[in-house]
């Protein structure tokens, strides 16, 4: 399933190419008379290529949604009717257009393959359904591109425009986007920090998950000794879901703490919440809390001065199995 999901972007190019090429063949095949049959063949060939590509893109998109743990349809419907304009609405529209392209494509392919006499055109019905199919394919492809490429011009990102005082014409200043706006970039690179211990420990304070602590080099000694962390300290807890009293294969969220001059800055990031855990997060498949988010209130109470009470740290480690020689 993962291999199929990774091919979604590749397979999507075939129906988009059909949407660009098929209209020309359909228009050329509308002239009745001798010598029109080769245009039938071109239109029908493009139609079959497009429907097979649409089917491949549809199946790989479904697999990608399962592998990436995308939000369920009911969650997307809620976002749509709530007036939201975020990625969930764009994803729902892309899903609807994908299904519509498959259905309209089947109808267009049927119209193009109807029995025709050698001197007849491909027919007005084939033209109408074929052009409608191409329009749906192109709109769906454009929506998929917007989903895959979040940047300037994508949903939710608007470059600020400012004028230089005294200048005759306004100048556009591209402000550097917050690198942590979509994900905690620094926390994701936790393996570059210094590990506090060799093994994960069970932490009830962090949902009963198995955690490992990683700290910036200037912070590690103070963290191990249970001393107050210096300003600028950065600590990340990587976690794994419990499985029969041991760290399981499902990765848990990342917990990050950075000690700034204004106080501790906390982050909770879970890029792919397992299906069994989504009820705890209102059905969301992705959770990213940081800053003054209300969901971090309990975390801020525990980490009001930076590091939590060392006496409350878990010492429960899974028993090591030493292979016999």
C-alpha cells in the first residue's frame, strides 16, 4: 500500500495530460466525411489512457490517504460547512473532483466508443462529455498541485506588501516565513541533539508513552543533574506508543521545550495520529500545538519554571534481552 501511495503524484500526470490533449482530438473528429476514422482512434486512445490513469490516480490517492492518515470524510465535511478555507476544504474538493472525474470519464469513454459509420463524426455527445471530463481533470489536477506545494501563492500564504517611505512606487518585501509555521523544524531534527539516556523510559505524565530525552549540548549536563536549565536550553522528547509493556512500532508525538527570556516555550507535534487515538483529539489526524495554545495549559503548569520535577521522572525501562552466545 505504501508503494502504491508513493506513486499518486506520478500517476496523476497521465489524466492531466489527457485533459490537455483530448479536446484537440475531439474537435478534429467532429468533421463528417472520408478520412475521419483516424481521429476516432486518437480520441479513443486518449480516452482509454485517461480513464486508466484516472483509475490509477484514484486508487493510489485512496492508498495515500490511508497511509498518511488523512482526516476522515466526516471531518472534511465539518470543515467545509463551517466556512473554513484551509487545507481540509481543499482536500475535500480534490476528493470530490477525483470521484467526479472517474464517473464523467466513464460516460465520455462510452460516448466515444459508440458504433459509428466510417463517414460519420464522433458525435456531439462525445464532444460535450469529453470536454466536461477534461475540465474536471484539469481542475482536480490543479487542486492536487496546490495541496502538494504549500508556498507563496498557496492557500493560507500571502506575501506582505509594504511601501518604502518617500519612494515613488511601492516595493514588495518578501518577509521570511516562520520556519515552524507548519511543523517544528528544529524539533524534528532531535537526533542531532545529545541523548540523555540510552533507552526509552515509560512516562505516565506523557500519556503512558515510552520517551527518550534529547537536549542541546549546553543543556545536557544540567538536565541529567536535575538542575535549572540555562536560558536558550532546548529539550525534545521523542516518544513511541506502548505495546504490551514495551515501546511499539507506532511513533508517538514529539514534545519540545525551549527556555526563552520570556519563559518556557512548549510544543506538541504529532504528524500522523493513529486511528485509535484520534478520538482524543477531536478526530484530527494531525496535531500541532505550540505557544499559547489552550491545549498546552497542563503542560505549562508542569513546566512553569522550565524543567519538571526530576523526582517525578520515570525510571521504568523495558528489560533488556541479552542474546546468548
